[in-house]
C-alpha cells in the first residue's frame, strides 16, 4: 500500500510540476484523503456508490463536468464545458461560485494552494467506475 502512495505521489509531482513562482505546489494524496472527510457530507467516492447531495466523485479527474448519469446538475454546471483536470479543479476548488456561476455547490472554496493541490492529488487516485 505504501508503494502505491509513493508511486501516485511521484506521478502527481510530474503532473502538477514543481512548486515555483506561479505554479501549483505538488499535492499529497494522503493529506487530501484526510481533508476529504469533510467533503463526504455531500460526496461519495466509492466505485458505483450512489450520488448524494453532490455527485459521486469516483473517476472525476479526466471526466466532463456535469455529465454523470443519475445526478441532477445545475444548468450552469451542465453547460460549463469543463473537463476536470488539475487546472480546472484548482480553479473550481478555489471558489466554485466564481468558476461556475450558478453551480449548486454551496462550498465557499479553499484559499490555500497547497490544500487544493492535496485534494486534487487525492481525487486523482480515485479510479473511474462504470457509470
């Protein structure tokens, strides 16, 4: 298990780049997983788990925003045309209502770049389920 986290962390460092001026810091998926506990009030992550107040986030990285079957997205999210990657997730997690005006997500956002990087690193570990 430890080896898997090391490999995932290394991949995220490559994917997100090094933390120099103007670049996002590398994320730690283990820290992001702990932070995600607060997100579980609205989101599920297990493969094939039902949607909750918010959509299931299994396989979110690489997915088109607003397209998960069985979830009633806001018109704004359904029309956003986003593909969730490190950059779009970073922008959305900073302040969801600014990134997608009209989103149903009530979360105010995450100000700290490192916290967002950790969350994105964790979300990247979730594998796409068959939906």
